[in-house]
C-alpha cells in the first residue's frame, strides 16, 4: 500500500470502531508494521488538529478512536441526547469515584467508605458498563470491582493513573485507608 492509501485504510477502519483500538490490532488488520501504523496515527492526529476539523483522533484507554472536538460538545450533546438524560445520580458518581480510586475494591469496602448500602448503585454501574468484576478477595471471598476501559474512554483518559489526585481536594484522605470493615 502506498502512503496515502495506508492512511486512508487506517481512517476507514477507525470510522467503524465503537471502542478504542490498539496500534497493534490496527497493524495486524492493515498488515503493516506496528511502528508504521503508530507513525500514521500520529500524522493523522496532527493533520486533523492543524486543519481544525470537527473531530479529532485520540489515544485513549490503550487504543485509538475518533472523537468530536470538545468545543462542539454542546452541539453534539444536543443532537445525541435530544432531551434525554443519561446522567448518573450523585450516589452513583460517589460510588464510581470510590471504585476508580480504590480498585480493585469489594462492595463492602465501598459501602464502608460511603457510609451507605451501595448494592443497587454498583449493579447500575455494572449495567452501564462503567464497572466490572475483577475477581474475588482472597481473604473474604468478596467480589472485587474495577472500572472498565469504557469508563476510561468516557473520561477521556488513558489509564486510572491519569485521574486527578484527590489529596489536594480532600484533606484527611489518608484516614480512608484506616476504615475497618469489622
């Protein structure tokens, strides 16, 4: 494949993905060396930025995907939602934050931190694809939960390590580690 055809083929694949795709997976699909695909991805992302397109190519959650530009978020939201609300409740946001920062974590631990029963909230987060089971606690046998790649994608971050630090916003955060479940 020639240079323009390689980039066009890469764009064609990226147009149909519904979740971020790794450079390795794209390279296998296009039958090209991974470093070449990585160079093409960087070139396309820079090209879209320079042209000020309504979309951008981003590396998120271990893969690449097209996104609408943040400056058009209001317009896109208006089109997509058209009055529907798919927002999470305050309880769901708080529970999701605890899971994101403490993962993998048992439901009982989340409940202890929040001070309320979180069973139905965790079920909601699982059904929305934001949280998933991550095995069991070897001591208690409790199911552990972690955030999903969809969660990272929705936040626009590459990994949980990219989440903002909480300590500047919550004095006494270190006390959370000492909460006992017994």
